[in-house]
């Protein structure tokens, strides 16, 4: 009869199976150690880890970048506010209006009415060929007192706000005076009382021009007395004239205004909405500009300034102070998605709209002609999250750093945003952990604690010798079993996948 003297599972002596107080205490400590190590391993398994790398920008959103903004200018009229874009490749887009909205605001940034519609301005305004001769002037010169009196006396008061140093004011003067004489002859102000042409020198009547929000010269305003004069936030509604400035056109425009008012009837006809040469004038001297522009991904500029092809501006009186409510690059990331991504990268999103809520105010403590410039360095961050082995989500966000400065210029002051995109991008990838690796580590924890506890629980030298002789086999067997368990779990998961 054959018998095997070799066995990996030898019978344990009776002494090692008897309970003892020290053994019970060590068993409790071992159990607590297992639970503690298991909790740490579970926390490590549930914690999402990421890998951050710098790669060459391989954006999937094309060659153009969207810039969203909402900026308030307390001292820039919507009438002349212009949004321009330029870049190093020669692109130069002036007075963008398609994706831009403007709202008149007061000095405290409060809206004073509905959206301001500037409408299409003529590219070329015709002027008369008359020479400025020393003749009797046909228009009436106004000051603050006479302006208030005559604006309530005549049904229509048309005022030319001008500056003697202005080139365009000088070109308008002969045609304006001649048209005023013709209108005065056809509609005697003393007898008819329906229309009067006047003028205001803004270098002398500074307060009167400021009260009517005059920022460009010459500005022709049409004031109506009657039912269409509405007071909103302390401002009266009136119109601005943007048509040709030759004598014939001016006379024809004034006659059309008078024809809408019967001499016997004191009612004022509402303005003709189809006439693009007359539009409502801004109700206040400030403007909130919001919208977006699309720019090429090259260094460029976003410029907001006062612009007109037929008006002049006094640079010493232009104030480009502004408050940035919002400024961001790229597609807008929803707050829910951004919060979900922040669990991976807590610092993500801090520089997405870094200038939001910032104010850049020139209190005129400095000299005039102050341009406010912002230098923006834009970097793209791409986050790749993994929900499962087959489900990946890519989140793209542009963040930027900003440095601002005030600089004096000999030109018309502007608010300039100089942006430059980095050719590199930050790539953040979520690293997933396999469940089989977690189970293998748990088995290793249990086996390791169990082995150490056996070493510590030996009550006598005999037991120690027993463990010393059999410990290599015990450790080997446990290690082999743990590896086999791990391989089996991995094979099982691969089969299920």
C-alpha cells in the first residue's frame, strides 16, 4: 500500500487550535487592520485620477474662435459705439452689427430704454459745394435758456450741434445756413410756427451739448413738441438725422417734416420708421454692448471705440471707462457640465472668465486721451472623461490670463482687447482603474494580515518552530491562490466584456 509523505496541507497541531486571550485580542487587531486597509484600498479605487500633458493644439472646432462679451461704457454713446476686429493676417472688420446688440444706459449702468437700433448708415454722405461766405446766417444760435424756450414753442426744432474746429462741421455750415434761410422764407417762424432751424456751438455751450449726449460733430437733432415727446428716466425722446448734408436734401427733409403737421392741427405725426435718414437718438450718454464675434486663431485685437465716417470727435472729452460683465472665449460650457468636470480638476474654470465683474474707470485724474488696453493670453484646456470603456466625453474650454493698462494716445481713445492664442493645449485625461486589480489588492491585504497575525500569535517556541518550518509553504500557497484568483477574475471580466 502506497502512502505520500508530502502534503501541502498538513494537519495543524491541537495546541494551535485552542483559544487564548492573547489570541482573541490579536484577532480583533488583525480584523481592524484588515478593515482599515480595505477602506483605504476602496477609497483609492473610487478616487478618480487624471493625467495632465501638454500637446500641440489639435482643436476640433475649426480655424475660428468665438468671443462672447457684455461690456458697459458709461460715457460712450450707442450712436457712435463701434465694435472692430483685426488680426496679424490683415483682417480688418469695422463696425460689426450682425451679432452685436446695444442698450442705452445711464452713468449708473441702468438701462434707459429698449435696444438701440443704429441701423445701416450710408457709406458716403453728400455735402454741398457752397462756399462759406460772410452773409447773414439763417439759423438761430441757441444757448441753454433759449433752447428750452424754443423747443416748447415750435412744433419741430432742428438743431445743428457743431464745433468750429471740426472739419465736417465746417463743410456743413454753408448748406445748413442756406437751407435755414429757405425754410424761414417758406415757413415764417412768426406766422407759421411749425419749424425752426437752429445751431449750438458745443465749445461754448458745453453743458447743453452734454445734456443732449452729443459726442460727435456735427450732430443734427430733431426735437418734436407734442404727443411723441416721451420722458423716460428724465430724458426726452428725439431723433438724429443721418442723411445727406447738401442744401437740397436738407430742405426736402425739412419740408417732409412740416408736411406731416397740418397748420391748423397741433398734433404731431409720429416719425416715419421707414426713413433710414432719421432714427431715434440715444436717450443717454452710455451704452451696454453685448454679443459675440468670431475671430481667426491668430494674434489679434477686439476694439471698441467711437467711429463715424462723417463726424469728428473731441479726443480730450472721450472717456472709455468700462465695466466688464462677461468676457470669454470658445463655446459656452454649461454650469452643470463645468461642475461635473471640477470633480476631476478642482482648479478648472477659474480663468474661463477672469475679467468678469472688473471695472476699469478713468476718473480723469490722468490727462485726456486715455486708452484702456487689455492683454490676454489664451490657452485651450481639453478634458477627456471616461464613463465606461466605450463612452468618452470631450470637454473643451479656453482659459486666459489678463493684464490691463491705461495709456495715453494722440488718437481717439479706445478700449482694446489684445488676444494671443497659445499653439499648445493642456490635455487632461481621466485614468480608470480595473476592478480585478482592486480584488487582487484586497486578497493581498487579507493574506498579509493573516500571515503576520499567525507569526505574532505563536504561544510557544514549539509553535514558532512549526510556523518557521511551514511558513514558506504557507506563504507560497496563499500567494499562488491569490494570483489564481486574480487571473480568474480578469478572465471572467474579459469574457463578460
